[in-house]
């Protein structure tokens, strides 16, 4: 029985193997049939060539036009049409090259302002076989006047014949400024944030006109009268005699200087006007005043400065300090002693050791330096260069 069973098992295995081989052969035959069918199918499609001549010309050519409302002149053009594979856009404004657009896309073009008839934008649609159809759409581009125009006109600090102009506005493409000096003048064109400087030839009152412009005729104007004068030059020597020069002193530490009548005429000073510095009660020991010159002091030949002084008390320190306008730390100070109370005395300040690589335009004076103020007034005059 065991032997029979063993033989029966071997026979079953042989039978299963034969069945598997038959299945594989069937699959191979099926795959081969599919390949052959595919080849015949491909051959059939290759012989089925489409007739391009049968494609008709495109129709319903049109375009959606959107003009940006920001005074830029930008226009978005979105062409459309049935059967079109490509569009050509001819802008009608003198642009030589057309814009090329695929179906479903848009193109942006910047136009100048148009006439009432608009720019004749031509849309050409082309099919796969090269057939075309076209349409012309008028595109109207106009610009509105800029808004919120703000103009700032200021004098040039260093020259009373000069002014500066700057402007800002919404929806502008630039600005023009007329300075009013010549009725036939050509305006200066500038952009927002630019600062334009102009110097007049003669003193007088002029009407300045600033125009905010666009890409078209629309604009917004601003006018303002400005008065300019002959430049005021304050330089050495300072004798305080001019009736027109503004001898303006800046005070600090409790001192105060004014220019007025010489109440102590006599001796070496018979001039009508002098500077008078009052060192107030309790003023700082370093209290003083300064005046700024229009030009730097020229130390190339003479390095000594002299000043006439009158004081109610003698044997006090009178200090003169020269400073650079842009950087006060670049300075030089020299002390002298006023000895004879209630009389005019000429003091000499020797700046031989001054740093010649700097420029000096600020003249600072101190009286009774190092001592707290007691309300005394000191007079000074004729500040000059002299050997």
C-alpha cells in the first residue's frame, strides 16, 4: 500500500507540471496575437492621415480689453476665437513687431493717449493649416489729472538767490518746473523725490509753477511766488557798521549778544556800533556767543586775529574759538587777557598752530572765561586778521 501511494503521488506531480506548461503556451499565443493586432491597428492609423485642408478659417475673432486705471497706459489684451492655434496682435500705435499670444493667454502693452477714435488694435487668428481671420478693435486710452500734488519750495541756505524745488503726487509720470525768470523758458523735467536747485540772476519776486504730468494731456499745476535777494555775505573784518547785514549771534550757557550803539566811544574805538555780550547772573563759566561767516577764514598768509574789547573789570580771560561748520570738534581756541577795566583794548589771538587741513567759519567769543556770570556786559568790535 505504501508503494502504491508513492507511485500515485509521482503521477499527480507529472500531471500538474504538464498543465502548467499548457497554460504558459496559451499565454504566449495570446500575447503574440495582441502584438499582431496592434501592428495591424498601427498600420491602419498610419494610412488614416487627417485632411488639414478641410480645416476652415477661424471665426468669431475678438478680444477682451482691460485698460489699467493707474495712468500707466498699460492695456491687457486677451484674444479669443474658434479654431485658432495662435494670435498676432498689431497695436496700431506705430509698434513694428506684433505681440504673439497662444489661446487662453493675455498680453500687456503700454499705449500713449489715443484720439477719440482709439488705437486700431488688429487681432489676427491663425489655424493649424495657416488659414487666418482678423478683426480690428478700437482701444481708447486716456489719462486723468494727477491728484494730491504737494510742492515744497525752500531757499538755499548758502545763497539768497537760490531755491530748491521738489514735488510729489498720485498718478503722475513726472513733473515740470518753470522758475518764472524768462517768459520763454524751457521747463526743467524731474521725477518724484528729485530735488531741483535754481539760482536767479537778479533779486526780485518770481512766480514758480510746478506741473504734474501724465502720458497724455491731463495735468495738475501749482504756483507760488518766491522772493530772492542779493546774497548776504558776512566775513572778516566784522565792524558791525552795516545797516543791511544781519549780524546774527547764537548764544549758549546763559550769555546773550546783540549789536547796538557804542556807549563807550573813545580811545581806540570811535565807531558807532559794537557787539555787546551780557553774561547773565549765574551763567555757565563757559557761556558765550558765536557768529557764522559766509566764507572760511583764509589763514594762508595771516594767522593772527585781533579784536577790540571793553569791560567793566580787568584781568579777565577773553577766549576766541574757531570752529568748522560741519564738525565743531574740528576747532582751535586761543586765550588773551583783558587788563584795563573801562577802556578799549585791542587783544591779539595767535592761531599759528591751527590745523590748516580744516576750514573755519564759526567765530566764538567768551568773556571772563572760567568764572560764573554776574550780569556784566562786555563790548567787542573790529574782529579782523592782522599781523
